[in-house]
C-alpha cells in the first residue's frame, strides 16, 4: 500500500509539468500562429513561416535598422540578417540607405510587403474571431488584457 501512495504522490507532484500557464500559453501561441500561417497560405502568401511572423511583429512600417529588429525580436543579428535576406528574396522587404547614417541600412516593407502586412492583419483578426468563438468574446478580451498587464509588469521589472 505504501508503494501505491508514494507513486500517486509522485505523479501528483509532477503534474505541474503538464498543468501550468506557461505551457498553455506556449501551446496556444503555436496554434494561433499556425492558424495565421494557414490563412496567409490560403491568401496566396506561401512564403510565410513562423520566423516571418516574428519579423512582422517587430518591423515598423517606416522601417528599422537590423540591430533594432534583432533586439526587438530577441534574435542574434546574424539570425535576423538571414531572415531579412530570405524575406527580401521573397520581395516583401528591402534595404534602404539610412538617411541619418550613410553606413547603415533601413529594412522596410516593399509595396508587395505592405499588401502582405495587410493580409497578415486580416489573418490575425480572423484567427482572433475563431478563438473568440471557442472561448467567448469576454474571455478573449480578459485574456488579452491580462497578458498585456503581465507583459508590462514584467518589462517594468527588467528596467
């Protein structure tokens, strides 16, 4: 009887590995991003992958320097350079001279890239509507607000 109790106790004490908010957020984020990518593919934008989602989140419409993009995306400069090169080959971004520093380049969306960005926004809104249909609009609004609050609080602690 003691062996059964110890095993049950061990299984229960290990349940946190499967039942924690970090795991659920990670799983939900992966599913959400996969859905956005599916929707983008359906719109004819086949060149998009998960890495492109990261670039899209951090590239301002006016453009950014590569070092700023890498820092925002929490990527190495080399990894961001490779991602930008791939996205540039797809015709979605281009490198422009930085008017404030002749040695630097600004990464900016091309006209095709801006259409891609609009389609990306539509896809995100569609995925959010689908999520709302599953968890309800109130729960979605609360989730977004809670995650914003948590991210802001954690960012404040870093500074």
